């Protein structure tokens, strides 16, 4: 018997319906728990709070999109539980399993016949007046960006306490290889194979055209200091969690000791997914 946790995208009716089907087809021989909100909708008794996702589970099924999976990754808090991400529409690099492929993948997982892609995470903290005031672990990226009406901001940046440069522009992105297909890509950053362990630093609309993205080794610790006094600036993590920054705040980013294990599709490889999602070769 396997213990399975299922997370459904909020207010996604087809996700709820698929969860019902999984419980019906596999619930007799396995211990299946559903996230609390979804369990209430269908009147299912076995549930868990999101902050306890993966606790005691053999694997997790995420029904939704990349945003749902990113939320799950932050709530795992170091629990090393394989995640099966099921894409229910939209652009998804993390939720690479199709609904049609789901039954065969569940069967393979229950038999122990599956491979995982292990992804690094980043630990992010904000230090204000020598005190740590905010901390999070993320899978995709940490973004320092100005308010829509703010002027260019200055971000003094260090790598392992060695001065890199002061970026002048709309902001700065620090991302994992997993996050290289997100905001960093849109800002001109490179694509990295997801199992790599490098860290990418990408300026957003830099005032100096010679400023370019840089790929750093896994042991790099990035420190970005906000040097603009009167601008509204926010730190956004994985596009979902925000924290307002003040003048001279330090944003410190380094590789986390925790990783995330994503169950790979058995029918398609990474480059096929990349070509399909980014529409390479199309005219």
C-alpha cells in the first residue's frame, strides 16, 4: 500500500474531477489524502493542510499547473517526496504529465518503475539593519523589481562578498535552472538544463547595454543591496510571494540544502517538452 497526497489547483473543476477518479480507481488499495480545500468540496474525509503536504507520503500528485507545483515545493520544507505534476492546460514546464498519460504513470509509480529529475532550490533572506526579517526557500526565482511608476533603481551586487557591479535598471532576477524558462528567459537570460546546479543572475531592462546575464557556480552566494531611497521596490519569490524592500536592505540568495524531485514523463523527454512549449521550429 502506498500513501498518496493529491493537491488540486484552487477552483479548478477538472482537477477536482480527476482527484475523484484517482480516489475511486486507487483508493481501495492505497491510502489517498486530498488537500483540505478540495476534500471539503467533494466531502472526502482524508485530508491534510497544505503546510503538511508530503508528510508521511510516498509520492505527491499535483493537478493544475506550474504555479500549483511551485506552491507545493515551498511547503515541502525539506521533505524529499517525489512529485508527479499533471498539466491541466496552459504553459507548463514543471507539470509535464498529460491527463491522458496519468493512469499509466500512476501504475508505474506504484510498481516503483519511474525516474525523477532532481532540482535545486534557493534559500532567500532579507537582512535589514543587520537582522534577518524575511526568509523563504524557492524553486524558480527571486525577483527584485521596481513599482510601475518608479524610476530606475540601483542594486549593488556581490558574489561571495566580491563586488560584481551596481545594476541600474528595472530590477534583477536570481534564478535556478528550473526557473530559467520563466521570467529570466523573458528578460534575455539563458536556458539551463534543469538538473544543473548553477545559479543565474539576470538584469531586467538594464540601463547599461553591456550588462548581461551571468551563470554562477552552485557555491555562489549572491548579495543584492537596494541603493535607491525613494522608490517602491518589491522582492517577489516564484511569482507568488511578495515582500516590500527598503533602502539598504540586503537580499541574500544561495543554494538551498533541500532539493525537489519531479517524476519524469515516460513518453517524452525534456527537449521534446522544450520544443513544444517554446514552439521551436514553428513559423
